[in-house]
């Protein structure tokens, strides 16, 4: 069977979104060829355009890493313009959101095709490839559900476990009914998928676009961090770093004649993925938040590797771990949406601080920061007198280390729910816009076509 037919079949089948009568606009056609071997299922999972190249960017668009001039803002489509200013109705006459809603569910659909199909494929004699395919599929589905939950549900809360979650599509039937699970069930499914993937994934993947055990441990750490379960976040971050702990010395990064100097296959990358298309404009057309930019010491290499002055002398972001390219093209400047060890070190450091282990927290932070400092200037290790001071330092460095990765939105939701009281402000064409802490607008509205087709409850804004 021709692999092209497989991919064409699946591509046609996943154009649409979760809905009441038809999860997909195109019903499955049983006369078309479908995958039926382990290699063909793995080929579906290796389609980087679907599985790696478009993580939701609506959170990053809504976050405070950058600001836009009015002229640049005016070039954006209606949905993203409204998300930038935190409007109650971001869609207006726009009905769908192919990037932020459709893409993760398409990723989950591919994973479900593989999981359903592998149930009918014998693994005897090819157990390694079978395990890799099953592990990858579980990881991809759990990760897809996680990203949807961070955009379209309220921040995680133990107090309100029955808050609306997301539709959990757990099979490849295109005609199943989509309903919103509760928040508790949503997060439990994410954890089940990611924990389940650990039984199958290898420690070292064949390609960095494939999941691995370190990637699954790191994703679990990220999920538990969002859930404010810091003991489990610490456990999984530690498990990741015991398997893969490389740190890139920024003194070794070449910058001469290179627009995006940090290479996509650098030693810190555990799992390579990108954020979605709108961030192509954030790199060169947006302006980095001035408070964030000023927070870098002049001896901190991130100030020159992450940012470059434009013709007006204002900083643009260039520090993406994708090297400025998509996974399917070399002409787009997409931002990193995967997993790297710097994030995991900072997660472990934060969790050490929150659980009272100040020395371990500062050790992790200093290991990372020593690799960020100019080698010509002695690095003075960070110190903290108590867990509160350690936490404040680590959160500041997390802010400076991981901009434009989609993580700031997650942190704002989490930290504000703990009382951080961070208010976001935009100034645009003489008008000021604000997003207070814990505002309902920290949850994006579900696209109108999904609501009308499924009848599910819309988010309050």
C-alpha cells in the first residue's frame, strides 16, 4: 500500500473539529486504504507537520512577553487582534480556529488511529517498534489534551474538580459525540496517557521529533506544575534529568551572520516541536517587553542570544530553540514549543524551593546560569537565605529563560491562582487594556463552530 494514500486518507479525515454528530466533516470512507502495519502506524506519527509543527499559540499571543505597534497589530487577523487586547469575544464573525483548537485534536486523532490499529496488530517479533509506536501515540494524545486544557479551561483547581474540562476523544471513530469532561477527568486522562507512555518509550529516540522517556517525564513534570502538585512535579523532573541532563554552554553558540543563533538540534532539546504560525510575526515584528529585557545583566549571554535590536534600536526576539525554522520548511521563523532541559532544571529548582530544600534549588539554578554567563567574567553563584527568597529568584530566572515558548501563559494562570497578583497591561493607539489576575479571560472561548455543532457549554468571559 502506498504511504501517500495513508496520509491523504487521514489528512482528508481530520479537517474538522470535535462536534456532536460528526467529529470530522468528512466521514470515514472504508473503501480507502488505511494503515495496518506497525511501520505504517509509525509513519503517521512521524508526520512532523501534524505531530510536531503547530502547538497552540493563543496563550503566547495573550501573554506579556511582548507588545505590538498599532501598525503591526492592524496586520493581524481579527481573532489574534482581539486575543492580544483580551476582548470578551475574540472571534466576532470568525467561526473557527484551525490552529489552536483543530490542530491538537488532529494530533489526538492521529494518535487514536494508531492506538486503535495497534490493538489489532501482533507485536511478536517486532516488540521494539510496536512499543515505540504505542508510546509515541500515548504521549502525543496526552500532550494534545494538555495544550487544549491550558487554553480552553479555567486554571486547575482542586476546589472545583467539576469545572468544565475538554472533550476527551479516546478513539478514532469520526462520528462519536463530543462532550466536555470535568476538570478532574481531563487532567486524569492527560496523566494516564503520559504515564502510560513511559511503559513503551525508549530513553533515546531515533529523532528528537519523537517522544522519549525523558520527554514523557518532563511533560508529566509540566502537568503537575500546572496542577500545583510540587512534590510530583519534582519527582518527574528529577526522573527526566537522571536520564538526560545536558546543558548548552551559551559561550559556544556562534552568532556571526546567523539570524537565529541557537540551533534546533542543540544538546538541551529533549523533544522538538514548534508553536503555531502567528509566532512567525512575533519574532521580527513584535517588540520584547521592556521590563523583561531590562532584567538581563549585561554579562548574561541571553541578552544577546535571545534578542536583537531592530532598526529603531528596540529588541526583537531571536532566541528560539528551533533555529528559526519550522519542521517542514526552512523559511518560517516559528518559536520553540517543545521540551528542553533548561525548563526541567528550573522546574526542579522551583519545586526544591517550594519543598524547603534551598541548597538543592540553588544548585540547579546555578548549574544552568553558569552556562549562560560570559566566560570572560567570573560567574557569582546565586544564593538565597530561605525558601521564599530562593523561589523569587528562580521564578524570575524562569521568566527570563523561557520566553516565547508558550509557557508564560501557563505560569501566569498558575501563579495568579496562588496570589501573585500579576496584572497585564497593553497600550495600543492611545488606549489602555488590562487583564487583572484570575480574570475569566484567562480562559479563551471555544470556537463558535464547535459550540454550534456540538452544543457543549461555552466558557464564561
